[in-house]
C-alpha cells in the first residue's frame, strides 16, 4: 500500500479519482515534465526523463487498480479464480504474482510475508489463496499470456 500512496501523491490524486480525471492529470503532468522541453539542458533533461518515467509508471499502476478498471474486469477475474488453477506464484516486495492455468497473471498487493508462508505451507495453496488472498488484497491484472 505504500507504493500506492507514493503514486497517488506523485500525481496528486486521492482514491476517489475517476479514470477520466486520472488521464487528464497524467497528461498535464507529462506536459510539465516532458523531456522534449529540456533539449540542450543536459541536467534538466535527465531530471525530466526520470520524472516522466515515474509519472508513466504511477499512471499505469493507478489505472490498473482503479475501481472502474477492476469493475470492468470483475467477471473475468471471478471466473479465473473459480475455474483456473494456480500453476505458479512468486513473492517479492510484499507483492504476490499468481499465474493461472488460463494464462492470466494477477498481482496481489501488500500481502504480508506471513500470509505468503502460510500459503506455501498449506495442503492446497489454491484453496488457501481463494479463502485468504483473492478476496482480501488489492489486485491488478498484470498480463494474459494466452
């Protein structure tokens, strides 16, 4: 959740921002710090490139966890959780990446390491994840490898 807060503060938005508002804020932020504005100013160019990368990353992440995005993909997510099996998972930096048999990959954010360890040690990691992870942590679809 710390990363979410950092992204929101970078773009100066709160959790109630709509996708349309987020897009406008993103475009305005990119206009102010676009590297093309700093041609000939090497120090300013480097700062602008770093800031624009951060803005792009923040925008894409916030779009992926926005309630409108989640709602539009909810039926697919529910079907994936109900019918697809977990074929692989990895944990890094309080994020759990879960690969499903239908090719979908979801990232669960702010999963405590203790919960991950319980999942690994569970008799059925898939059943544990359905009960304790899929409905309790913010998620975003990372990719669909089909």
